[in-house]
C-alpha cells in the first residue's frame, strides 16, 4: 500500500472526524490529534448530567427528579440526519453504520401564526393539512406532483421552466402559491435559512424538496434520523474507521504550534515533539489568525418533563419557525429528543432551540421557540461565535472547517466537508469514484 506523508487532522469537530475517516479509506496516512479527552469537540454529547451543569457553571447538582446522571447524553450542538441525505451516504460509503443504531424522528413541524402544524410533504398530507385552505391545498398538491416528476436531465418534465434561469419566486407564481405556503416550502421542506433563494435559479430548491420527499418516503414519519446515545457516537464511529485503515489517534494532545516553512505547513508541535505533515485539517479554534467571525448562534438546551404541545405527544420532533412568521431575517429551529433515544432519564425530554443572532438581545430573539416548550424544568444557554476560513489552504495546505450553524440538520455540515475535500484533493467529492478508489486500494474482497 502506497501511502503519502501523514495528514494530521487536528480533530475538534465532526467535519475533521469524517474527513480523517474518508482520507484513511482513500489510502492516506492519517495522524489525528485532539486537545480534548473525548472525540468530536463541540459535536460531543455530554454525560453524565452533572458534567453539563459544570460546563454551564450552574450551582449545585441536578435535582433528584432528573433521575440518574449517567442516563443522560446531551448534545451541545444537536442536529438530525436526513434519511436520504449526504451524511447518511457518507456513513454508508465508509460502513460506519455498523457502529451506530438510528431511530426515525417522529415528526416535522412548522410554525404559523403562533401555532405549530405538521409539515405536509406528500400529496395525501397536503390535502389533509389544516395549514392551508381548500384551493391552496389543490395548488400545493399540483406543485408537489411537479417536483416529484421533475428530472433535471429530461426537459419534458420542465413545463416551461428553465431550471438554470427561472427563479424559485417565478415557480411559486406559476403554481399561484400564497406567502404561508412559500414560507413552509422554502424553510421546512427545502430547509433554507433565509429568503435569498427566491431570486436564484430554481433547480437547487426543487432538488432540495425532492430530497426531503425521498427521505420521508424511506421511513414515513419524518425525513430525519438520530443516533441512539446521541451525536457523540458519530465522531467515535469515524475514529474507529480511521483506526481500522491505519490512522493513528491521539487524545489529550495539547497543540503548541503549527509549524510553517515558506508559507506552507510542515508539521504540528505537541509536547515538545513535531509531527511532520504535508497537509493539515483543523477547526477555527486552532488557527484564529486564519479565520474571520461571520456571526453568532444562540442555543438553549431545555430539559422538559413533557412532550411539546400539539405534536401528538411525539417523543422526538423538529420544529422550524420561518423568519417571516416572527419578523426576522433567519429561521429559529427546535429539535426534541427523549429517553426513547437513550439520551435522557425515563419520562424526560431534551429540546434545543437555536437561531442566528441578529440583535443585541439574543435571548429575546429565541423567545418564540421557548414559548412552545413551556413549562421548562432547566435551561442551559450558550452564545457561540461563528467562524469561516479566510485562508482556503491553496498555498499553506491548512484546511479549516466552518463553525456549526444554527440549522438542526447536517446538510450544511456536509457541504463544508465536500468543500474541504475539493480544496485538498483538487477534485469533487464523488461517492462512486470513492468506492472505486477503495476497491483499487483494498481490493473487492474486504468490501463484502
């Protein structure tokens, strides 16, 4: 097996974990260092509950009503996986699925006029939904049929729409859809965070709605999946994968310096030793001089003793509050999980509300979401800076991930992974090509 020089992936987020797994499978020699004592940094799940109280500097210990501390696995940054989405494809391609068990999230809801409604995403649900009037339902059903039949490679399915030129605003006009329907279609089905997409070519939006519908078709209740025992299981799965393919892992490794010669990374210094490398992947916290702050996210972790009202007593769900409904520029998200996922004590629920900060009073901004969750037993509030790389790594060969955004799904995280892969390897991330490479390096036998 021909290996290149080691690529130390300084892991702190899930992106680095997944990339180290993919690079290992691709025959790269990977050294993975982390200053933490656990995998995944901010994408970790905190257990026991006492540790969460300490992390947020709450006085005292959790009350007895919270049950056993070790029954809790609380994600700091919760996100769901789209059943047909990119992360599930990455998990299947790398076979990390053998280390994880998933459960389907029970419902996807959208906020309108102070109430929440189930997101209709099939023709039957559209016709039964109380979100729209009778005539609106018919128009929306026509639109869903159009999207389901749309094939970007077959102009006969376009019905006069040019997917590369016609804006999404014009497609909505074509089907005569009203503002509320546009809100939930763009934000709860296509999962856009703002309304910028309306004036862009419609192909991307139509494909996003198709992804939602196809993901929903796989399991029926919602298009989302979530791993038992919390998201902390994901980085651990990719860490195992990397180790199987010869990657080296080092936890509790303080990073003293990134060694650069002639503008290019040549190694990472830790505890007086230098691990030499040709490329480096890391999160923004390791290279503050090569990133810029692009915003903030507020997240509120809430412990409840009841399911969220008007969700049919679901033990897990997602709620999207489209920005128009609350006079904002960006959406507010809620995701809720419970003891059914082995992340909370029996009879307890964890709901996390998140949004992009737009004013000097973030806690006021997230209030519409918290109002849906009352009564709340305990809150943990965090406000995090969002960073994006200013150095794309072309010269330095340092490849930096972006901070997690406010969304409650992994699609934007996967876009970041594919972007880093392209910058590192000079080619698009292609699942079929990756499979072929894997077979070339390790042979067909091991894939069985």
